[in-house]
C-alpha cells in the first residue's frame, strides 16, 4: 500500500501565474497588485512605470503574463510589447488602458497582444481575463469586440491622413499643416475632404473629436 504522505508530496503542484504589472500611475499598479495578490493561483513578480523598465524586468523575471498600459513616458506600451514578444515569445501580454479607441485596440492586437481590457472593467473582469489569456485564449470584452468588428468594415485613414488630422488637432490651419508636412496647401485640403468623408464628420472640429474618440489621434498628440 502506498504511503498517502509520499503520494501527496510527489504529486505535481500547479505554479501560480507569474504577472508583471506595467503602468505609469503608482495607484493603478498598487490596485491591480492587490487584486492579483488576493488570488491563490496568481502572483505579482514585479511592477514597472514605463516600457523600458518593463522590458528589463521581463528579461529578469520571465513572467507568464504582462499587464501592459499603452500610454507611458519613454518607451510606450506598444513598443515594449513588441520587444518583449520578440525576445520572450512564450510571454503573453494583455493591454490595460483607459482609452477605448478602436484604432489603439487593433494596433495592440496586431502587435501581438493576447487581450485588451479597459481599466474601468478591472474590478469585474481582470481575474477571468488573466486566466483566459494564460490558458491560451484571447480576451476582448464583448463591447470592444463589437466596436472592432464594426470599425474593420469602415474605410481607415491612410498614414498621411493620420498625420494631417494630428496636425489639425494641434490647431494648425491648412497652410500651417502644409508647411509642417512639406506638401502644398491644396494637398492638405484634398486630404481633409477624404478625412471628413471617412470619419462621417461635417467639419474639422467634429473630425478631430471623432478621431480622438476612435483612437486615430493618440492621447498625447
């Protein structure tokens, strides 16, 4: 008859999900860490305030999952994600952001993110999202999935049109935008007509508002 104690000691023990929390706001990192640390199957192996520190800590700790903010000083979340996934392809990255813009979501997912979660849903959805992503599934909230599906059927702005609307959002006139981008004023007018049509906007101000909401214009632009 086998010894129960020996059997118990020899049985494999599940290793907790090792998580790195990356956000430039200390209170956010603390809050996320508290939620994760309350779970027996998860542990926080480090916290980073920007992408540079995140990459360094990933090299040191090799976490299973990185919870990554997008908008940070120095190296942003997208750049850090690309570096981490290139060096440590077994690591999964889930984006945490306050920004609902679908362009940001699409960019993050195309860069290799396994999940995309708004920060206002952390208390309700974070733990399930972490477990899903760690299990190899992609996690996108139903709300975000619906927006992504809708936006993917629309005409997207060209790289040059994105540059134009960013310059316009900074208050530049057509003449000023043309000078900054090294094109003619007539070219800027043509781009603006296309931008208004693609965004369904009636004027420049509305175009900027829509572009900000959809994430075409990064928050820091």
